[in-house]
């Protein structure tokens, strides 16, 4: 009204008398409304309590104070705010007109918590006010209209616009009204969501565990590069297939010829691509053939387990036929037809590998079937490895000595320690049978230690008899990688009160040819300690002449194999004579070994060769016989 937006407004007479006397006209009262008190049910009032009043109740504030002299007043914006204050406990009661209270108390929660009480306060008289400068006729019209209203019409108006009004519930009111049901539904939904969440979580965890297990299984079972089984998984699954099927099977060992050359020429990446190609081919083959299994053993070595019938149908397939690059290489196959399924898969694989390694031609696709002869070789090798230690301990290994002679006077100048194996079951086993097996499997040093010890014992015995001549022992390649070989040999000769020059050391030409930096350094250290070094098997095919320029050596042992050639003997004799002359030029002693005939001796005498060893002079003899020869020689 102050802004001139309205001509009249409804007020109570109390409000008019308090605020508006000097500015407004007031009409007649058109309705008396009783005032009521609202408090919490069963509220007990003490001497200090609070009354919530709307700010526009200032007109009858004096009545409240006279009625409730000890009360504190809490002013609120509207009746709804007053009811909330009582509901929440901020106030003990509130006072309002009966019509407004009945409307607002319908609000959810209020009806159950608050009660309405009649109080002895004067009713509120409702009227209209208008500004003094308004036309006074308007106010007269309002008064006459008020006078013309019957009690029935007033009751109808009150019923329609106050008492009969239903409280309009807000969304929050609706939620509150149905809080129990909503809470229950929400709880059910939460439980369902939790169950679903737990189920999803569990299924996710199971999936992740399954996937992790699958990844770990693949890492454990599969070869990373080719995607086919690795060796351990192949052996396990092959055993299952063999146990569960009555068909005849074969195990195929496959490798790539000259694979290292492929890596060197084309690079490791191209080599890996070739391996991956073969792996995919084998994997596809395995997936398309029942009872078939494939794996990558090592670098370029593969295994295939399949039925014998499938092998016979597919044995001519060229795996590398469609490979984009031509390496001028080939695959090599070893086939083991499985007769005894109780054998370990490892043994079967070894036999297939043995068959593949027996192939001579390395540049044509070939396959070799394992046979009984190869099996006997394997059995013999296994027997040697299993029993050599026992043979050494029980001294079934016998020391033989082959004398070395001065050709001019036929006098013994020393000997070479050799070994024989007198097996309790198999009889006398040649060193050419068991020594290569021991060298291949890293067991040769055990035998060497035994021979060296026995040789020093023999030298000590000869020294006691005053007929000491040097005896040479063989030093295998593996010994050069032992810790402190020179000191080991030095301690050994000192143990038997010998000198290093009493124990000659024979080293084959093949040992000189590889890893020369390490080998030469050890040999030079041995020479510095006083040991005499012999190069054994000189001329056996390892660029002998060029080696003499740098190799640390004192005596050359020339292999008489040159003179065993049936064709062009003249050329062979010329080579022998040239080597003898070269030894004199280089100030090296030379012993010709393998001398077997009188004609050979005559030739050696003619070319002034000084020393010889061979069956013409003496075959290897037991220790006692050698001692007797030395005594006779002495």
C-alpha cells in the first residue's frame, strides 16, 4: 500500500491501532477470530518457557505478556515457522488465530505431535484499511458491504477459504508422511542394491581371478614367442594323452638347420619371426588334429606328439614352403615311434633328438627314425655316467703307460699315462668309448684327478728305484676353466716330492684352437712353474702350422696318421719331413706317435726324427710291466 500498488489491505484492529491510526481509514470489523494456543502434546510448563509469535502479532503482544508474564517471546516470520519452533522444541507454545492454526497444523508431523488449546484472549477482529487520501466513498461502500453480509454468508466464506482449505503438501511433506513406507522401500532397495553390488563385485572378482589365473596359466604353460606349449607343460600333457589313448603314437623332434647363421645374417628379429611362423603353423596343426601336441623346447628346437597314422599322412609337408624369405635352410626331424608308453616323455624326447642329430646332410629336409643301435649307444652312455664314480672309488679304472723311445738307440725316454676300465660286467672298456662321454657331460675332471694322482704315485715309485723318467698326463679342455689349475698341479707334484718337469702335460691341438686367450694364459703360467707342455695330435686338422707361431708349447707330438694315407704316399712323406725340419728350426722337440711298422721307423730315421711312440716299440702296458721296462732300460 505504501507503494500505491494496493488501495486496501486486510488487518486486525490491534494492528491498526498500533501502526496505522495516523495514515489510514479503517473499516468495520467483518469477522471475529478466536485465538488459540498450540503446544506439544503433554507439554509441562515450568516457570520459564518460550512463546513463538509471528512478527505481525505485535498488536496484541501486551495481552500475551499480561497472560504469560514469565514467558520469553521468540519472533518468527510466519505461523508455519512458529509451529516448527514448537515442534522442534525451540519454543514451548505459540499463539495464533484458529483458522490459520487449523490450516498449518495439517502439516505432516504437526498433527501427531501438537495440540490446540483454547485460551482467554480477546478474539481478533478482522477489517480493511485504506490510505487517508483515498476516496472516503470507497470505505463507506466497504462498510455497507460488511453490514449486508449475513452470518450464513460469512460462515460460507470462512468455510471455503479458511476452515475448509486442505493443506497443500510439498514433496518433502509427502516424503515425511510416507516416511515409514519410503524408509522400508528404500531399505529394501538398498539391500537389493547391496546384494546386486556384492554379486557384481563377486562375479567381477571371480572373473578377474579367472582372468589372472588364465594369464598366469598362459605364462606358466606357453612359450612367449611362439604361443605354443613350453617343455614342462608338453611333458605333462603328453603323459595324459599317452595314458588315455590306445592309439600308436610317435614323438617328433624338429630343429632348424643353420639357425644361428640366420640370426647372424638377417638379425635376431627376423629369426624370431621365423620361430613365430613355425609356432603358428604347429599350433594350427595341433588344433586341426586330434591327440596332437606341440611345444618349443629351446631356441629353434620343437617337439610334436601325434599318432603314427597322422605322421604317415603328413610327413612330407614342407613347413617352410610358404615362408616369405628363402634362407637356404631346412628342417631336420628325428622320429621316435613309441612302443613302451610307460617310458618318461623326457626319455622319448631324448631318443627323437638322438635320431635327428644322426642326420649327416644338413641342407636338405630329412627325417631319421630312432633305432635300436642308437638306443644301445644311449644305454651305454648312461651306464658310463652312472658308474664312473664307483669305478674310480673301487679302482676299476686301471693306469696303463705307453713308453716313448729314442729312435737311434731304442731307449725309453719316458711314457704317456693312459687308462682302461675293467668293468665287472662288461669287461675291458676302451678309453675311446667312455672318455668322449665323460667330456660331453662334464665328468672328465673326476677321471683326470684320479689319473694324475696315480701317475704321481708311479713317478714317486720310479724315483725311489732311481729310474725316474718323465710321464705325461692328458689335460682335458674343461680343466682350463677350473680355479687355479697351475697351483693344483704344483701342489700335486710337491705332495710326492717331485719336480714339475717330471710330470709332462699333454694338451690336444683342438684345445689350443678355441678360447685361445684363456688357454694360452694358463699354459704360459704352467711353463713358468716348470711344467713341460706337449701339443698332442699335431696335424689333425686345426691349422697346425699357423698355430705354432703363437702357441706356448715345448714338444710337438706329430700324428702319424699322415703316413696311413694309401694314396699319394710321396706327398705324405714330404709333409712329415717338412714338419720335422720345422721343429728343428723352431727349436722344438718332436715325438712321432702312432708308429707301427719297421718301414715307418726307417723313414723317420732317414729324416732325422729323434723320438717315437707306437705299437712298433710297445703297446700301452700295465704299471708293473712299465716299471720292469724302465728297470731293464736303466
